[in-house]
C-alpha cells in the first residue's frame, strides 16, 4: 500500500537533564513509552525503527543507542529499519521513515535521537572519547587550524552576515532571548533561568560574533517521533499530523567550500513540493544549536529575504510566543536543551495539537515548519494538522 | 604556538597539498581537461568527471572570505584568541581554505584583506597559514 503522505502520530520525550545517571537505553525507552501511550499503540504494532546518527562508538555520548540495538532490545519485529550519519541531518531519520511508510515498508516507525553528552563528559571512564591519531575525512581541512567546533565553523557564516548585511549582536540576541523566555514556560526545558539583553551583551565570546548564550549545551535526553502510514491511522488514538512536504538538499557537502549553508537550497526545495507558502505557517521550530543557524533558516525558508534575517527578528516581537511567527516555543536547543534536531519536530507536533499548555501559541495553529541541521546539513519538514 | 595541532593523515589524495610547503608551494588539484580546480583534492574532477587531474602550484595569495576570532579554549593547552579564516585562493576560482591568519593582532583581520601563504611545519605536514599583505 502506498500513499502520498506519511503522518506523525505518537511523540515522546524522556527526562531532559545534564549528567543523568539513567542508562541511555532506558531514557530511550522512556520516550518510546510516552510516544506509544500518546498514539494509543502497543510496541507489537511497531514494525520500523529509524535514527540519526546510529550508535557512534568513538563518541558514545554523542549517540549511545543505535537502531539495531533498539530493535533488539524492545523485541520489535522490524520490516524496515535504518540508522546512519550520511543523511541530510538529524530529521533525515524522519524523512527516511516517511518514505518507508509511504512505500509500504512499514506501518509505524519509531524515529529517535538519544543524546548523552553531558553524562559522558562526567563519566569518561564509562563513555570514553576515543583518542584518534591523525585526522582524516573532512576534519583534516579544519582541525589542523584549531577550528575544532561547529561553533567556529558557524561563526564564520555569521561573521559574513555581520559584515555583508549588517547583522548586529542585539539582533542576534533575539534568538537566545526568545528561546530562554520560552524555556521558562516548558517544564522539561534544560535551562530555566531568565536571560536579559544585558546578560547577553556582557557574555564572554566563544567565537566572534557568537557568545556563550548563542550556543546550546550538552544535554542528556531522548526524543521519539512515531511516523505512521496513511492506511494505519485507524490504529491510533491521537490527532495525526501530516507531513505535507520535506526537503534535505545541499550544494557542497562541506563546511568551507559552500558560500552559504544548506538551509538555503533546502528551504527553496521545500516550497517546490507543496502548494502552501511561508504565509500559511503558524509557527516555526528552527534548528539553533547555534543561534545564527535559526536566522539563516528564516532566510532559507523564505520568511524574509536573504540578508534580512537580523532585521526580521529585531526587537523579538515577531518571533515571540504571542508574535506573528512564534519561534522555538519549547526553548529551542539553547533553552530547551541539545535534543539535536528532534526537539523541533516534537514541539511542532505539540503546538499543532494544542498541547503546549503555558507555552501554547494562540489561535488554532495548523501549519508548522521544523528543521534540523547547520552548515552542509539541512532537513526541513512542513507539518499540517488537517 | 604551544600545543601540537591535530594533523592530517597523509594519503594519495592529499599528500601533494599537505607537503607542498616543503618546496614553499601551495598546490591545488586541477583538472587537465576542463581546467576546474578541485578541493578537497580527489582523483576525479567534480566538474567533468575526468580522472585526468593533477596538483598545480598556485600563487599562494588570496582574500579573506570570512573569519572568526576564536576565544574558547577547546582544550586546556590551547592558546587563545586566534583567528580562523576562510581564504579564497587567487587563481583557483571556487577554492577556499580554512586556515589561520597569523602575524597580526586578531582585531586587525577583516573580510576582504589580502593575504599570502606561509607554511608552518609539524612533523611531515606543512600547514598553509596566511598573513596579511601590508
Ligand atoms: Zn574537469
């Protein structure tokens, strides 16, 4: 059975914290249980598993649980599964699952992302970073120059925006300020202390123009999104959210050979696959591992012209919870925690179902965009509640 | 420069690039059929798929395309601040190198600055760093 659309049904999330001691597989199962409960599904109805980036043994904190382990640990009889890093970014695991259910490979797919970086930092003997010798692959072009973090790579795009288009620190601050204000209303958010413009402006620099508050923090958590086939919706008890369009495009798979980040071609391609337009969107949940990435996503998705992102968010009213385009209503990664992409899809569904409680946006939101990725990695999903 | 830098593992694709500094040469892979430059270096042209490619010596000058001043110590031995930049290489359209701008104060670097390569040797690797052309 094939269908033009796949649907998000259950969503779930574990405890979100730092230096948790609960086993990462147990965190994953917590999120699975919540998602199954919400969907009214039993684990025996799950026949697919999808994850990003799969288990990474050299950096276990980054990804301690793989698709294969979850299949086996939960006794899932899988007719389709996938996990890997060579995909258009974190939510690429959801786009893969959507294609699987649309082509009849599976009916209900658990998509998950489990992160354990704070715990791993605290317990290096249990979660060692394997010390490699020399570097190869893409990092050979950056690491020898001590460009060791995505913060540094992203900062160079941000600096070009500063110099070419006039992005100011006060404008950029609106991502962190919005995130942190929204996080105060989210009981599961990682960072639940207020942040002021003065705090932001006096923060220490990480890599210009990005300061401490422009960066997310290592987090321990698991997030689950269940993707279901159109002809399996009669098995679920929650309001399904339709994946209207999805995209994950790139021009150069490189952090330094591409003029701009992959959010631009990805945003352009998303709108080619739908009759909806940016004007129809009620809320955006945009990847902000570093604040500037959300600014670039606003431009890439066509909410404003390229170069206008700073002016678009100026003052913060437009992207606030009660603004015309509420952004990252769970706190994004900067406030909500480094859920690594999956938090944005989770929150889009929360909002479209009207389950945001203190942080629920007004009106009757029906259309949301969620994204993951920065640099050469980008995935965008357009979600609709019919 | 205190702490040793992570060094690339040399292989048949990248050795010409990473060891060119021994002869004070900045070498970028180029297609002999369509003349496109190929970076990172690979044994096939990304423009015409030809495998008739070879490293070519370029002038070693360029322009700062963008940059950042890194203040965070990513490991305890790291000396900060320093400039990470992306340099557009003269004579090799479309090729950018992530590098460091050295020999000047970190606040003296800006987009559009003209720079020239200088190599820093560590073991068998010659890292192309750049300094401003005054
Ligand atoms: Zn060619």
